[in-house]
């Protein structure tokens, strides 16, 4: 199924919980926040909220910099 | 005519007479009635805003939604629900603003959303800028130009040649000088009308609560996770709005955290282990990107001070400079957040020093 991740189309095997999707990312889980269709999904709901066909996902990576 | 509930802005010289409140809710049908009711609640203030014949003396200027009431219908001007009334005494020079201030800030004052009252709010506001670096430079510069009366700058570092690609507070001759010193000099050179307070040294769990509560708004330009989490926690505990942003390479994130409506820990509950997330020094950053985001931080800070528009609260703004796209996602308080959740586990500032492996925050950033 097709989803949009950070503005780009991506193919996923099928509907899956956010936690499963995050596990496929090349960064540790704790370093990302995920928004599904415009809303940040709190971490404690990652196992419950399913990603569906056509969802628009925003993966926000933890960034420390203010460039001192 | 129905009685309306209006907000009365109490300027600093009168505040002690109104129980130290900045805003007081008062009912009334006209400006005069609102002020009469205000005087009833606070007789001491009443003696200041009315003469013995119950008239508003000439040295008191009254504004309704930033318009001087004599340009409207005088004291009999009707008020509507949600209106804002301000009672401003003449100060030195006999005016709300000095003639020089009127000229300097004329492009602000001419806008009804700012006006002379808004400009006074800016002049009496106190903003703390954490870090005189990439974000703190444009943010503090625009705040100073806007006439934000008190700007605090926290930094412990000295200007390095590699900073000058983006940190517009500092110039070539400043290399080797403390950033706070260079920052103060630049801000005052741009606008001597503002007061710059420097806090030299790192923000720590020991000093954060001595500094932050003195300010109205905090702008975060931290370059490391130690400081980022410390500022987040301290602002929540002190009940101060935090205009937060972080940037790396071509990407930026920014939002306004209003205490109780979500915090950085709702997004990322705890800092990463040392070295797990690249710093600007390791990964680089587009200099102009700091200008975009630092300026946006100044914009959001000014909106908060003036109480205008929709602050960027509950929304995370994402900017990808390479695609040229701004996106926002909605952000809510996470009930499981360790700081601002329903059962918080963080009740005071913990000693974050060394948390991310850096003996002094920022030295590696």
C-alpha cells in the first residue's frame, strides 16, 4: 500500500501499527516523533494506531542544534 | 445597551494599585463606566484615574483597542465584549512614548494590532534568549529592533571564526570575545533604547530557576540536548512560554510551548545518549536557515507579548529548506509525558551536566 512519508511516496506491505513502521526506520525509536495525517501520535498509542493506505506521515527526527 | 466584559490593561506604574495584575476583567457599557467599576474595585487606582469631579484628568490617556478615546467618542465611547481598555499615565515628556520612540517604532505603531499601547507592551516586556548563536542572533536582534525593553542573553562561549557563517550578532573583530559581550554591544548599537542583561556562563540546573522566572517569554536557541531539556523543564516549572526551535543541515523544527499544553518531552521524552544524534558541528547547518527560523522565533515572541494572532501553540512547524516546504503538524500534551503528563515523574530540575557526555553544555555542539 502507498503512503506519503515526509512528502515522498513510499510503499508499505500493508496496514501496520506505528511502532512496526518506526522499527523499519534507520534511527532509534526514541529519536523520532511521528505525525499521522497532521497529528502527532503520542508514543503510548504507537502500538494501537494503524497506518492505512494513503496516510500522510511526518517523521520528525530529534534535532539538538541551535547552532551556537 | 448590554454590559460587556472588557479587559483593562494596567501599566507598570499603576500595577501595585491593582493587586499587581497586568490585566483586569471589568464590566461596563462605556469606557467611563468600565473605569468607574475599575475604580470601585481598586479605590487607590481610582484616585489616580479620576479627579475629584470624577473626570479623567488630562495626564491620563485612555485607549480602547489601541485607539485614544478622544479620537472615538471620548469617555462615552461604547465598549463591546472582549474589548481592551488601557489606562496610561503620562510619563517623562508627558507622553506614552517619547517623540524619538514614536519615530523609531512608527512602522509598528501605525498598525492597529500594535499601536502605542502595543509598543508600550513591547517596551515593558522581558525576553530571555538562551544562546547568542545561530538562532539567538537573529531572534535577539529583531526583538531589540522591535523595542523589547529587556533582553536577557545566556551564553558561556567565546566567538569562534566558524560561528561567523551564521551568527549575525558577532563580527570578525569579535573572534575570541565572550559572545554575551559581543551580543550586548551589537544589540545596543542597533537600538540604545533597550536594556540588555547578560548572563555569562552556562545555564544549569542550579541557576535556571534564578534566571527564567524574571522573564515573560523564553526563546530557545540551545545547541545541545543538555540545555534544550533543561530550558524545556525550567520553563514548564516556572510557567513561562517557550519559543522553541532546533535546526540541523537544511531542516528546522519550531513551535511555542505554552505550559500545560505540551512540551518538548511530549515529543521526545528523554535526551539521546552521547553521540547518537549529530550536532551542527558534526553535520553542518545552512547559515541562512538560522536567519529564517530565528526571525520566526522573534515573530512568535512579539505575537505573545502583544497577544495578537494565533500563536504557534500546539503546532509543530517543519521547514525543509531543500524542498522549500513548510509543513505543520498538530501537537498535543501527552498525558504520559514525564514532565507535563497526568502522572509526572519530573518535579524539579535534575542535574543535567554531563547528561549528553559534554562536561560543559555546548562545548561539543
